[in-house]
């Protein structure tokens, strides 16, 4: 392993540890030594890579966001656009332990964004990336003839808002909302616009 590869591996290990600790205790209670201990690195090495908690939080959020999207695009050119879009929407809900951890990070970001301008800009930037991700999936379906032409930006904005709303209810373990009812409600809201069946597609 080269020095550059070791550095990259160390940074990724620290970021993964930061995601876990922030999700567990919240940003306000996190201390750098907690992350160093979880990542099994010295506090000095942690500070070498990330000078402040704020920088660590920002890069941890960006890292978490990037990890979510990588696997979903693995076969985007060989499966129906509806399946790709359904996978993306599923990943925007707390449907498994890893996604619940991501949601805890998002909730920390929302709270910080109300009081901190840098966090606000980060949140808006990440939402912009989400908007592009979902919008491109819709446009792919339109271009292939699978979806009915529609206002992609408006449909994307609606889908993101629905995922946020249902995601909060799922995080609260609200007995009136299950993953399946959330999926079907979100998909059913835009099915007519996209010209597809109202039931949430099977994830292949």
C-alpha cells in the first residue's frame, strides 16, 4: 500500500467512525477523542486530518452522502428506470440500520443549519445533489419512454419533500406509518405524473 493509499484509508476510517459517533451521541456532545478511539487512531492523527469538529462534521456528512449513492448506480443502464428511481427513493428513507444512521446525521445537520450559516450552506448543497440525482433518474425514464414527460424539477422537489416527511415519521417509529405504506404513498403520489402503476416497484 502506497503512502497516498494509506492516507486515504485512514481518512475514510475516520469519517466512517465520525458518522457512527455523531449518529449515536449527536454533534453537540461529540468529542474528537471519541472519534479517534472508534477509528483506532491517535487524537493527534485525527487533528492532522481534521482540524476542528466542524470540518469533521462537514466531511462526514459529505462522505455519508457519497457512500449511499455508489451502490445504487451499479447497473443503471440495464434495469428499468422505475427500478432505479425506486431504489433511490428507498435509500432516502430510514429502511435499514445504515440508512437510519444516515438519517440521524441529516437530522443533526437540519438542527445545526438553523443556527449555523456554514451548516445551512452544506444542507442546501447536499439537497441540490439529491435533487440532481432524483431528477436524472426521472429524466432517464422520460428519455427511454418509460415515464410520461413531466416537469422534472417540480416532480423531484415533491418526491424529496415526501421522503423527508415520511422519513421523520419512520424515525419516530410512528405505528401509523410503515416502510411499505410510506413507499406506496410516495410512489402513488407521482405515479400518474410519470404514467406508471401506482404500486411501489419491486427492488431488484
